[in-house]
C-alpha cells in the first residue's frame, strides 16, 4: 500500500472517529441537561379544540368573513397584577387619625372644626408576637357548716384536670401542641426548638422534648390513633404507599413509614402513618386486614395479594416511565413514540378533569363512555409496539402492560382517582420532615412521629389549624379518665370543625 492510500485510510478513520466523538458529545450533553436543569414531569397538553398561541408550528387558515350576533353585556374589569387578599377571617381594629388641639381649627376664621365623616384609606396587617403566661392552679376545698361538729370532718374538693405529664409544669397541652406543630407541621426539629426556648427564657433540651413526644403521642394518644385507623377501614377507597426512614435502634439499614389515606371524595378525610422495620408483604397484609374497599398502589409487588377487581394502579407511574424513555432514548423514533404516549395520557387526564365537578354516578358514566375506550386504545398501541429489549422504552412498555388491568380499574367508579398522587403527597410530609430531623433514635420515637404525623395530617386534610387541633385533643386527655368510643368520636376533626373559629381554619 502506497503512502497516498495510507493517508486516505487514515482520513477515513479520523472521519469515523470525529463522527463518533460528535455522537458521544450529544449524548453527554443530554445527560448533562438531565442532571442540572430543573426536572418536571409536566408536559404541555393542548386541547385539540383550542389553538395554542405559543406554538410556532401551526398552519394559518384563510380568514372567512362571517356575521356573528353578540349579546351586549357588562364586564367588570379587575386590576391585573394584584391578588385579592381575604382579611375577613381576622379581627379588625379601627384607628382614626384625627386633628388635635391647634390643628383642629379653620385656617380662615380660626374657629373649631367639626368632624363630618371618616374616610377609609387602607388596611394594615399587624403580627402580634406569641406570648407565654403561667396559670397557677388552685383547688378550692369545701366543708359543711352544719356538720362541722361531726368527726371526722368531711371535706369536698373541686374537680381538677390532671397534669398531662406528672411533675412537668412545662409539659402542658399548650406547650406540647406548639412543639409538635412546629416539628411535624412546620418541620422545625427539636434541636432547633431549643433556641426558641432560650429566646423565651425556657430550658427545652431536645432530650426532654423527645421524651415528651414519646410519652404523649406514643402512649397517651395511642387509643385515638387506633380509633382513626378503624375509621379509615370503613372507607370505600384508600391510597397506600411507603417511604424509607432511619431508626438508629434498628438492626436494618432502613425502616419504613407506611402511609394510608382516604380517597379525595370520601366524607371522612384522614391519613394514617405506620412505622415498621420492613417493607415486606406481611406488613401490607397486616395493614389491610379487614378492609373491603378498593386500594390504589404503585407497581410494588408486595401489594399483589389484593383482589384484582379492587386493586387500582397509578397512571402517573405508568406515564413517568414513558417520560423517562423520551428523555434518555438515543433513537429519534423511540423519543417520538414515548412522547406520543405521554401526550395521549395527558389527554386522558385532561378529559377526566373536565368531569371533576360532576356527581359520582355522572362521572362514572362519562368515564365509561368517553375515557375507557381511549384508555384501551392507548394500551393496545403500547402492546403492538416492537421495541428493542433492555431499553428505557422497553421497560416502560413492560411496566405499562403489567399495570393495564389496574389502570382500567380506576375508571370503574366515579369516586376513584387515576393516580396514587394523594398517597405520595401525604408521604411527602414525612419526607420533608425527615430531611430536617434526619432520624429517630428508638422505635418508640419513630412510633411517636407516626402518631403525631397522623393527627397533624388529618387536621390538615380537614382544613383545621393543626396546633389548635392538637391542643384540644391534649386538653381533653387531661379532663377524662377513660377514652371511650364516645369521647374519641368527639375528637374526630369532622366533629370538631364546627367549633373552630375562622382564624383557626387553614383555608
């Protein structure tokens, strides 16, 4: 081979290498975008009956002149850029700015001016810093004056509420409710609350407050927790999910919080957190024993024991697999197919949301007539796809086909939801807290967290101020000796809601 041919061969090899390098750079750039840009699963779904003004790829249609008769009407123009603020829930105090003394005279004749009106100018919201006060309890003692000569002298004492924790004047229902709300609602861990105590001149070491949480929530509130679980078991439909947790006492690397929440359309809104050191099927069976309604889960195999006719899947999880495939696939055809499936699922969600305000039976009928045929058509298309094995699109296809019957089940009733997002939102409460307080030292501490999170989240689902709700529960514990079913029913948030004032409601 002469030199010219060698040079030509080398140039060909260089050309091939440059092409491969270009492809590698493109793949690297895709992964870089996935790592560092803001991630979202949302895609822009445009109603086919509505033109997207921001879509550049549209065909212009010739304008046709038509006469349209429009009824005259009045339109109230609202100011743009300002959000309406509802201040009616707060107490109002009027402050009148008046002219005083020498200022309240006429500039011409110097006679005294007479007030004729007050003009409203603006609102001003005032924040009143929290206050701490001490209540000194005295127990009045009585005796009968007519029996004063009798022996022994009989005395009668007024009934007193017991202390929430013996020999702890600080551990009042108010203080415990505040600490618990700060930790489980505002996600402020106990070690940071030490500074809050120091600011107010109170010693609140985390060892003491964590002991309070266990004594109050893991022990005294356990009957209320069990009663809430019984109420959840009466629901027609629940969501369930689980998330890892770190418990130092456990021999395993991870323990788990299992979460169950009532469906959005259930009359009694509540969420239950349950702590366990495993994620095995036995725990799921234990949690769902006695439940006769429908259960919505993700694709985790531990839930496969649930009756197939009442086991609902999650459309968001199926869609998520195709979103991932559209992002990581290297072949343009795979990207296009994945994106098309995602758009079709978005259309399903859009159509279902249009019937959200209908009554349950009407929503069920609409789903059966409009959405079910479209859903079956999508899965039929997924089934017919010919995909290379061990690719993201292949994994999405297999996952979708495994979940097909469960996704179809979500359309059987009007009160079912297409996704398990409700459970994931409830799980998120513990996840955000976990990022702050990081772990529990003991199983009792993790159990206390589960009970407190249950009460806080249940209050939130019923639009009650969690701190106020916790205070009323703990105060009731000091007033009764036995938590009977009647007392526990009184403590349910849906029964207490009518006694909450406007400013004690979340929204």
